[in-house]
C-alpha cells in the first residue's frame, strides 16, 4: 500500500471536489481481472468499476474495436443518421422484449428519460393527475433529481429536497405493500429485478408478476432498472429473463460499452409511439463512437457460451462463499456474477484488509460486500478470493 504522500493523491486533495472517499493507492493499469497500482502491487478486481468492466482490462478485441471506432466518426449529434446507433438499437431490441431504444450517457440519465416517457404516456391519456411513481425500499436509481427521488435513502436525499413530488415507496418483494401503493394516479412503477446498491436482493418471480398485473390493472408502466443487473451480469442477458415477466420500459447502462459511458432506455412500440421530436433529447447520447463499441460488447456478452460461463463461475462463487465458515457471515445471496455477502459487522475493515491482501472489494450498504467482477472471471480467481477472504475473516474475528 502506498501512502497519502503520493503526488496524485495530493493533487486530488487539492483540486478535485471531495465527493469520493478513495483508498490510498493509485491505479495505473489492468490486465484481465487484475489491476495494478503505481507501486506495481497486484489486485484481483471484484468490483469491475462497479459492475461495468464486463470484459475485464485490456481485452485485445475490445481494444481493436475501440481503435477502429476512434478512427471513424466520434460525434455527429442526434440531428443526423449514423449507422452504429441504429444497428445497436436493432441488436438490443432483437435480443429483448423491446421494440425501440433511446440512448443516453449514464444510468441515471436513462432513468430520467424513463420518468419522462412514463409521464408523457400518462399525459396523452388525458388524465392530468396520473403523475405519481412507485419505487421500493433499498432501491437505487441514480443521483439526478428525478432518479434521486426514487432512491429512498435519507442521506442521499435530505440535503437536496424538494425532489420530484408524487413518489411512494413500497416494500421490495412485498406484494401487499405494492398493492397498497399502486393506484390509478400511478404512471410508473420502478423496480430493480436484482437490487444492487441496496444490498444484492433478487426480486421474486411472484413479486414481479404481481407488479405486472397491478400496472396493467391501473394503466401504469412497469419500468425495470437493469442498470446494474442487466447485460449478462446475472447469467442471462437480462435479469428479468429469470422470471419471464416483461416490462414496458427497461433502463440499462454500466457494462454496455465495456467501460465507456453509455446508457439506454429500451421500450415497447406502445410507449415509444408517444415520444415525438422535442419530447426528449441529448447531445452526446448514442453517438457513433460509443455505439460502435457497445454493439461489439453486446454481441460478445450475448453469446450463449459467454452467458453459460457467467452462470457456471457465478454458481461456483456462490458455493465457495457459502463454504467459508465464519461467525461474521450472516447470508450469501445473488444470481450469476452479482453476489452479496451480508456480514454481522460493518464491512469497512474487511474491505480495507482486502486492499492489504490484493483484493479490490466494494460494499453495498454497511453490512454487505457485493461481488460484481469482470464477467470473464474464472474459477481459479474465485479460489484466490475465498482463500484470502477466509484468512481476513479469521484475523478479524
Ligand atoms: C440500479 C442502478 N440504477 C441506476 C444507477 C445510476 O447509474 P449511473 O451511475 O450510471 O448514473 C446505478 C448506479 O450504480 C444503479 O446501480
């Protein structure tokens, strides 16, 4: 571990808005699932830039695709047609429930757009009080004013109030609570099929089916936020496939371009037919460079053998984590390569010990460590993780 005397850390302290708490080392390069700091120390990366770097670091094919895309058009704006955007839209629609796509630059922007789409559908129905949105306990939908309103965490919300009004928070995985919350004033219900930041909680099929039925009953849109759990993370291309329950809108982002910023709103023709020129837009979203890269990443991740590998290594990870015999572990849960271990204690010292032992780990709330590695992680990487984590937990308990 290097010290806070490193010039990069000093410069960061002097010039960067202090909105992030960072460990005292400077990452310099990566290869596969490994990251290396400026002192040459190696770390097994179980975070992947928070469920982003699906193909790991330095993937030779991805690098080639990026280089080729960089030699072409970088940006044209959405005023003009370019091939990569429409080809990516076609690929995403062919591989999902959706008929149409709208591209953004991030997950929170995709959710902001989804809020607007839902409002527009409700507006066109003529019902002027159909403006409310239902979200769920422990949800995380982003940091901008609309998506923040759907992220019911006091610490994140309180200093920024007033937020978007008309939001009701129901209990996740609780059908009675959802039934009480959703009514004719509801224009949309936002749910993560597997909650990420909230602590890695999969939604039950019954819960998603009940949300689908309630949305149909009250003419509300069912919006899946697959920003963290989508694009192969859970071992199927979309997390909702495990339930078979389809949404009206799905937002995706994080791994879509293998580490570069992009998001998307996928939706049905029934919803998209309400969106006309002027209703929504973005300067950068869906530009030719980023969509060329995303097209490649989606093709690669949606290969059956790629997804099979995610399921197999994910299952192995879950089994091996279950085997750790520590009084500090309260639960192991998740799906595919989106696994959470709940501890009986604050996980900050475990993450800190991880750095000392060559593991990059991240929390999801105070008591959960979530494992969201590059999707190319292998069983022998899992073995190293479990071996080191076992020692760390023995030391701490
Ligand atoms: C489920 C979910 N939705 C939305 C977001 C926000 O995405 P972004 O940070 O790209 O704005 C995140 C980010 O962690 C997320 O996990």
